[in-house]
C-alpha cells in the first residue's frame, strides 16, 4: 500500500512537470511572454479573493457559534464583571477583524491589475493620519479605563467581616490555613518548617522544642568530632610540639596567639577543625569562649600552661587506651561535612533565637494566635455568598494560584504575601446541576510552570451553605505545636553518655 501511494505521488509530480512544459510551449507558439498576464487571469484571481473572503468569514462565524461559549458560568460576583470585560474586548476585536479583512479583500478585488490604468502617487494625507490615530486611541482608552475600573473592584480592600484564608504553595502542592476563633493568623517563619508544621507557624513551645533539638544535634556532632582518632592524634602532636617550643624559650603566650589561634585539628589535612571551629563548638556558652587564643594566653600568664597541656595529653592518652572501642575513624570529607553541619545548625539556632513576637490589636501575642489556626490539605471549603480574602504565600518558587470557575488568579511569590478577594455565588452542588456533571468540583490550580510536577498542583474547593461550612470547619483540628526536628538538619546517632562526658572534658584544652 505504501509503495502504491509513493508511485501515485511520483506520477503526480511528473504530470505537473509535463503540464508546466506544455504551458510554456503554448505561450511561445502564441507569441505571449511568460510575465504577461491576461485580463481574464486578473479577474479570475480578483474574484477568487472574494470567494476566499466569504469562506473565511463563514468559518470564523461557525467557530464563534460552536465554541464561543466555551467557559462555564462565572461562580463569583467579580467573575460576572470580568466576563463582561472580556466580552467587551472580544466584540471590539471581532468588529476590527471583519472591518480590516473586508477592506483587505475588497481592495484586492477592486484594484486588480489593469494595464490601461495607472496608479496614483499618494504619499501622505493628514486627514487619514488623524483618523487612524485618533480612533484607535479612543478605543484603547475606553478599553483601559473600563479594565482598570473592573480591576479596582476585584482587587480593592476586603470588607471587615470577610473570611480570611491563607493559600500556601510549594513544589508541588497546596496547603490552606484558616484563622481559628481569634480571627488572626499566627506568625510563621521558614526556620520552623517541619513535616508536622509545614507552614512554619511560630509558638513559644515550638521555638523551645526547636532550640532544644538543635542543641542536641550539635552535641552529637561535636561528640563525634571529639572522638575522631585522627583529630585526637593530631591534637596530641601539636600539644607536645607546644611543650617543646616552651622549652626553647618561646613562652606560653605565643602558643596562645599562634598555634592555638591559627592551627586546629585540621593540621594534618582534616581541613577546618581549627580555632574557628572550636569557637563554634558552643563551649563558649559557659565562658570558655571557644578555648582559643584568649584562654591559652590566660593560662600562660598564670604559669600553669604546661600543666594544663600535660593534663590534656593525659586525657587524650586515656581516651586512646581505655575508650578505643568508641573512637571514630572518619575520612577528611566526613569530618568536613560534620563541621559544616555544626556551623549550619548554629546559624539555624541563631535565626530562631532572633524571632520576635508582636501584639495584635486584641492584645494577643503573635506567638499565641497560631495555636488555634486550622491547616488543611486535599480540599478546602468556603461558604456561598461570603466574601473571602485570600492571602497567598510560597515556600520555594513563583507559583500562580488559579481558580478558573471564580475567574480568580494571583501569583504566589516567595517572601512577598499577595492578596485577592472574591465572593462565591454558586455552590458546588448547584454547579453540578448546571453543568449536568455529578462529578464536578471547583479546583485550585497552579498556572505557572513551576517544575517537573507542575501538572500535579491541584486542590479541590467546595462551596456550600454557611451551615455546612461551619459544620465542616468544626471538624478540622486546630494546630497543636509539635515542631519535632527542624527541616534543615537531620538527626544522627547519639553516642553513649560516657563519650559525651569525655567530649565535655576535652573542651578545657580546645
């Protein structure tokens, strides 16, 4: 079959070539040049322009009739106004479309080539310039003014009794939050985001739990570093070298400034377990302040430097001999990763410690208002006829919250809350009857290509009576603080109690 089609195509091409040759020969026999066009050819082409225009207009009118009313009825108050605005623009565009194409095809038909007619040279006319400048300007001004008025109505301030709902986006799902009985959203911060607290809602208990968990993780990591065999041996070698240096008259003060200020446990290539790292080990919280230059210098001035160093060497020897089964042997990359994680945890801890609460007009602390917030996923409900003010936030990239049946769309931007208000007018059940679709649901979609699973960002919206909405909301659990583990760090195995004890003793010489 494919061979037969191929042969037909080849024969058709050959036939067209032969017809072209016949036409060329006939032109030569009649003495007519190839570029000459007869009056009959000209009129034929001109009339074909009119035929094409009629067919073109007929197809456009058919498409308007068949698919012009493609959208379901608007289910919000402002949606009616928005549809009127869109229809107004469409009718203007349609009028201009037919007018321009009518002139285009009409002039092509009327001014078909005539060898007995000479074109008039017509370079400029001020009246024409005025007409096609002023008229489009007036039309565009009307469109813009009408559009701005509609936009102002849609995006104006919500009424005081409007229901406030937060819509939180992240790759690749939506989370919705209601204010609870106090009518205020609790303060939120990304540093407190956890699987149990996806919005990072701040409460006093949550901050305390997060800080305690970070401290525990720092202790685990520093305990691992304190029991790393290579670091212990490197420290012992440096301490012995410092004693030998003292014997040659360099003095303890210089060691406080040079060796312990600049060198660290990374002296053998472990990269970075140095003065700065020890300054970050949290031993400074109890007054040791990192155990770098200042403490060693102080010890040297007190005349006890060598005794302190000897004591630390004895501690290291005791660990190497009696706690050999608890020693760790890590690669340089593992050590660097743990040191880096300690620094990140401390930065995380610092950011959480800087969180500040404020007081709402009703006297409630922002750290308390989040306790009764209600967080839902999968679907959320709204009462029909009730104005709703949406607050949109994003965790990661720009998303676009799109609710097509309500003619509502707003970008969700990281770090910049955006707002939109609407009043739903048709319940879900009523729309199912209107569309004759028992499975219909209003949806919240992402209308911004936000990543590989962008297509999966969908959440159902249920519009129902006030009574049904309140009944549903009462069944939703209030947010109860259970911050758990912060999202950035991961918990690592906890060493035994005696290991942590020995790690704490080591702080004297770090």
